[in-house]
């Protein structure tokens, strides 16, 4: 039997409201919008809600097999000019591509358009591949471990070591970090083969290095990234140091 292929794409860089991150999964099986929603709710949290920033990444995913790909927005049955996300929030009008949404009496579900950064609408019974999402929260683990041990712990008991890939992620982590017993905590930041990267696969776009922080080539022992809680900056640290750490969890 052919299995549905879900391609892990990226960890959302935009903590949504109070305390979560989200991650999108591209599902290549083609379904009508309603069936896609059911599928996502069974296997993930929901059909994807996206910000404008996420839309850019999702529409430029080179693995898209369709020009149109379902996401979670649908027309309010009681008001054809109003659209909601599957999760319940209102979908902002500025996310539509020019000229969309059109044909409001029959195109009641929303999709992204490969290569363009906005949404278009289509009839809900069209069968398309789609994006599902999972939500995550952050958790501070009050055990002091080396970076490798922390990584193992997060991956075994939660999802992964945290990425702090935007200002909002930073605010999110800082807000929830009050329980740490150490002044620095491990993050998923690692230096290997000449570059710093997030172990979860996120891009290093946003940066928050301490002044002495971003050394082009860190000295031998400072190849793991810790978060300095008080100063809200990243700092290269000895991977063997024992620190509390932050994981993302479902
Ligand atoms: Ca349309």
C-alpha cells in the first residue's frame, strides 16, 4: 500500500498567540478540502493556519506537487466576504493574491498558489495536496546536562531542543523561562563545519548574539549555543558544561 508522504518542511518562526510554536507538514495525498481537514485533525493538529511570513516559505517549497495546495482557510457560510481559519481565527484579507477571492458563490475554500506569496480560493471539492500543522509549546527542563545529553533528552521525551528563530520566539522563551535554575540554558544552536545552525533545521535569520558572541570560528570548546536569560542574548558555550535546557513539546 502506498503510504502518504509527509515532508517535514520547517519550524514556524512565528509563535502564534500565547505559548506555542507551530510546524507545517506537506501531505502529498490529494483530497477535497473537508477530507484534508479531517486527515490533518487525525494525524496532526489541524489544516494549516499561516501568517504572511509563513506563506512565503510554504509557496516556495520545491517539493510541492500541485500548483494549488489546500490550507485551512474557508468561507464563512453566513457571510461570503468573511473567511476563517480551520482553527477558528479570522483570516486576514491582505493575504489574498490580487483578484482573489473571486467567484464567492462556488469557491469557498482557500489554497496557496505555488510560487506566489498569497492565497486564492477554489471549489472545496477539488482534490489537492495540502498542509497540516502541529502546535508546540516550550518547556524548561530543570536538570543540568551537557548539550548532547540535553538534545537526547528533548528528542526522547519531547520533540526537540528549542530554536529561537525570531524575536517572537525569543520573547516566548524568555517569558516561560522563569523556572530555570541556571543563568544560561541550552538551546538547539550548534556550530559545525564552519557555521552555526539550529538542530531543528531552521534558518538562522534572526540573530541575538552577545557582544563577544558570534565568533566567526569559535574556540575549540565553545561550539554550543546557550541563552543568557538575564541579558536575552545567545552565547557560545562549552558543550560539556551542565545547564538546564529548553525543549519544544506537543
Ligand atoms: Ca479563485
